[in-house]
C-alpha cells in the first residue's frame, strides 16, 4: 500500500459498512463469505476503511482472525443509528458463531435474516412496553409471562411467507433445564413468533432438547398453537457444505 494513497469510499464500501454494522463484530473470512469475495480483497478494503476512520479492527484471540466493527463515523456513513457496538471478549465466540448461523440460514432456507442489533434499532419505544418491530408491519412480543425483556440472537422471515417469523437462539453455555425452559416460554407467549430454533453445541444438545420438550408440553397445555420450539446441533463444519456465493 502506498503510504500517500488517498482512499475513496465506493458503493461497494458502503455495502460492506452496512453489512458489518449488522453485527457486534465480524471477521474478514465472514465478510468475504457474505459477499463472495476473496479474504485478500476484504482485508485490503478493511485497511482502507480503517484509514478513513470508518472501521476499527483488532486481533482479540490468537485462534480467531482479526475482528472488525464500525466506528461512529462508519455508522453515520452507512446510515445506521444507535450506539456504537464493540465486540466483547467474553461473548466473542458466541457472537461470531451467530454470524455464521445467519449465513447458513440465508443460504439453505431462503430466509431474510434480521439481527439482534437490527431488531433493537427498530424497536419503537423501549420504555413504552414489550412490543418491538421486526420488519415492516410485523411486531413481536418480548418475554411476556417471564418478566424482563428478551431479544433473540436472530430472527428470520421466509421469503415466500413474510408473516411467518422464526426466532433463533444459540446456546453455547450450559443452563439448567428449568431456567432454559423459562427462557423458551417467553417465545411461547409471543403471538408473532411462529417457530423457534435453538442452535446448540453438540455437548449441549441433550440438555437443550429436554428444555424444549418441557416448553412445548407447556405450550400444548396452554393451548398455544404458535411457537413450537426445535433444537438443532450447530457445528462450523456445516458451512463447508455450502456452495461458494456469487458476487
């Protein structure tokens, strides 16, 4: 890179900024996968955007690639409101895995994915109640019957049925079955959530399935027809099965 080079923002750069702004942080391989670009090209653009003050990046763990996130200036350039989100070390593996799961859902299910950050930004009034907007004309209810507020790691809408709403959660730490069941019941009480998928590490599958069975049993007893809860093992190797994206 020429030290005196003056970088200019391109339309593709704006797309990259908007995509990175959906997350608390994303790696170059994840960005490359999302756009069908090479990692080398993405890293070059990340360096340029960092020089422009729009992106920050840091190697947070030795076994994890450099993580990128938007600065305040980057959010402004991308037209994104809200607080600047920086990755937290304690949640890094979880948050990066959620990025991968979103990519998997988009590529295998023909779903439009909405991230937790996007859901929170679309919430009409956090002080007014529990209703929050997921997509134009669609609102969901958070944590009724459980106390407190609940936002999923991801939500998605099937392209053929935009009124069918999926909530997605990633379980990476073990919780006892009663506690996990209570968390699942927050979705049972939501009239707008049609299905719920809990993605879980292999060693947590049995525990999560027991909680889902208990929550689904409660849903049947309550006469709730919405929010059946499913469980699926998440392994990063699932991404290897996907065909490279075009772009």
